[in-house]
C-alpha cells in the first residue's frame, strides 16, 4: 500500500486502498463508449510456449471494455504463425497478429528500407513501432496500452490501472507509465533500473548540471517498466529507438513533445515478476550487457539532441561518478531488503555495477565513433508523408497473411 505523496516532475497515481477491480472495470466500460481501448502485445514466438502468456490470455478473455488487441509476433516460422493464430483465437476482442517475419510484412519493410524509413535493428522497439502503425491504420482505438508477454504475476487489474489515466475523459493525461515493486524468489529484482538507470541519471545530473530532462527522468519510480499507455494521437509523431533503449527513449520523447502535466505514472501492481535476462558479462551483444549499452546510448543520444556536448573526458568522469553513486545505492538497497526480509547478494550487485560502468564507456565510445547513426525510427507522420497509402498497405498485408495461413 502507498501514501498519496507527490514528488518529481510527473503526477504519481498510487494504489492507496486496493479499490475493487469490478468498480474500475465498470468505469472503464463507460469510458470505452467515448474512448475505445486497445492493447499492444509484443511477443517472441518462444513466449507462446511458456505458461506466463497462456495465463495472460486467460485473463484478457475476461476484459469486456477492451476493443482491440494487436499482437506483434517476432521470430516465427510459417508453422509457428499458424500456431499463433490458433493460440490467440480464444480472445473475444477484435484481434490481429502482425507476423513480422511473414512475406507480406517483409515486403513492406523492404519498401520502407529503400526509403530510409524502416527500423534498422531487430528488437522490441521495431515490433512495437509496426504495431503502433497498425493501430493508427485501423483507427479503432483511442486509448492504447502496451505490456509484455512474460509477466508471471499478471492479472487483469494491471491492465485496468494502466489504461485508466488515459481512458478517463476527465483526466488530462496523454501518457501513463506503469510502476510496481520488483520482487522474485524473495529477492529484489529490477537490476538494470536499480543499478544502471537511477545511478546513471544522477551521475549525469552531477556532471551536466540539473537539466530539466534529467530531473524528469529521475521522477519515474520504474523507468524501464515495459508497461505504458497513451492516447492514439501520441503515436503519430513519436520517435522511438528500435533496440533495448525503447522505454527510456519513449519517456524522453514524451517530455520533448508534451508538457509534464500531460504525463503520469501509475502503480499497477504490488508485486511484479517476469522472465529474467542473463547477465552475459562476456557477451556485449546479449542479455543485460547489451541492454545496459543500448540504454546508455539512448540517454546520450537524447541529451545530445538537447544540445549536450559529449567527449572522452565527459565519459571518463561520468563513469567514475556513476560508479560511486551506484555503490552508495547498493547499501540503501541492502538495508531496504533486510528490513523487508528479502535476500540480497551485495557481491553480485557490485559485480554488476562494475560491468555497467564498463558498458557506459563502451556506449560512449560507440556514440562518439558513429556520429551518423540513426538513433530513432522515423515517426509515422513522416512515413505517411513519404508513402501516402502505407496504412492501406499495412492493413492489407496483415489481412493477406491471415487469409493465406489460417
């Protein structure tokens, strides 16, 4: 349970009294008459083979206020796409599967590549970008949520609380970010948020001064949460990274495009757990190691667009500052964990901080050595300007795949 204290640059909507779910859903039903609601589910095919997604689909079957579900399916063969059609057919809502590896969507991607308008990297960001394009094309939903497909503690109250701030017509919010406590196996979770993002933001503040964008980012309780919701129109001009920097990139893009009075964070669960990534200390192209590099690059790119100048000296100083702040935070986490009867391995946490410090430098070197990198996927307004019938093509491609392979 939380109190109602407000801090930072964005409004925090707390879970103060555990309001009955039926009350929330009844209100959302009434909101849906004015503001139809949709859901994006970015999924790897491998997630269809795990119990977490099966439970999520079971829960979504009970959600009556939801108008539309769009599933972005990555890394799926033809047989696996057929399986996915059968897997999701029990959803009562209007639902579509974007088979990103299918011939029709690949054809669209090739067309966009030729125009320099397609995502350049495979990953969640690319998947989400195409799902957003499809939702804009179908024009059936006004308030849209996104959550991951590997949440093992999922129940439908999470979706209700996530959508409520942008679905309620009397609220001003264009964007809502979910947050929660990360606990798994009687231990603190959320390693990348706790040990990379928070100390990195504060190190950037120390080195660059109290920039408004950094104060804003430090306001979020869980900046790497994979759950957020937004109004449909927001997606038209949203530039997002196509790699692991998606969550950071979306938050910073929202601050660039909207007043912080239009942005909130909402507590959607007391406890949350999902599939854990490997640390991959010896492989910077996978696991938490790649994630930490991508996230660091997302910060540097966004700050550079605001006029911040980076050089090797700045990155060396940033690494040292980050390392000291992160070690201090580990002690705070240790005390918090012990008071709540949770386990914490301080040695493992410090090893991870050492890895992240190295990866901040790697991200900095990549940033300096690749000045022509395209940091963000073009927004959909630009795509439509270049290819006016792209939405019709996208709708047709998804329909063709379904007709050919179902």
